[in-house]
C-alpha cells in the first residue's frame, strides 16, 4: 500500500463516507440523483451521440462535485481525481453503477465510458502529458484498489516523471498543489468532455 504524505484533500473526501457504502457509490450518490433526470434516450440517427447522457446543470451540484474532486459528471459515469496519484493529473472514469467488471455493464454504458475515455486522452494531451497510461484492474486478484466498483485509470506521464515522484519506502511524494491540478483538469474537461 502506498501512503501519500501530501493528502490535505483526504478529509473532505472521506469524512462523509458511511463505512458500509462503497467509496465510489458514495460519490455517485452525492453528485447524481438518478430519479431526478429524464435524459433523452433516443438517438436521432444510428451514430453514438455521446452528449445525450449529459446532465443539465440544474441537475448537478457543482459545489459538491468540486468538494469531491469530480471534474466530470453525466448520467452514466463520472470522472474524479485519484487521491493517491502516480503522477500529477492521475484520474479515474467510473460508472455510476456498482459493478466490479465491464462484463456486468450494458454495452451501451461500456462504450459510452470508453468514448469519454477517448476524449479524456485528448484532454491529457493538452494538459501536457508526453504519454498516458490507461488501464483497469478488474477485481482484487488483479490489484484493484477498490475492487468492488469498476474504475478506469488515466495516468498522464511526463518526460520528467522522476522530478514529480520521489519514492521513499512506500510513500509517494506529491510535489504540486492538488487543487491547482484539479482546477486545470476541470477547465479542460469543460472543453473536451462536455
Ligand atoms: Zn460502488
């Protein structure tokens, strides 16, 4: 396990968490009320229209999203910063549904998340990543941090990665203000993901 010594964001993230509920479900519950939205589920044509899952702003609580470091939120999935980042800008895309494998999602949701993921890669390129690791650990045996709720990792890589990350024992040191990174990603998300 990695212990992150730079973690001022941990308390608001974890303080509201009920021990019995999954961390990601807890975020989902706070940022998306599935009963309040009636999005247009009909495509005008056969092309996948990624924006049809957008949540109108009136159904979102931007303040809570910010508090939880959620930079993207639609009716099928959300994007949140990783609290134990491998590099500055490491985030995850997560379905609102509590499933532990893509095999349990409808193909529609799976394709939608990957469509957002493709845009997220373009977003990280503008963010300044020289390379990107994208990946999923499916269930505990594969090393998933939160094995019961599927999440896709996006890790921007930089030529100078080693300047950002110093490994001291099992502690990763994080040198850049987390909040500033979140603000930058949020701004880029407005341009690329919505
Ligand atoms: Zn969950």
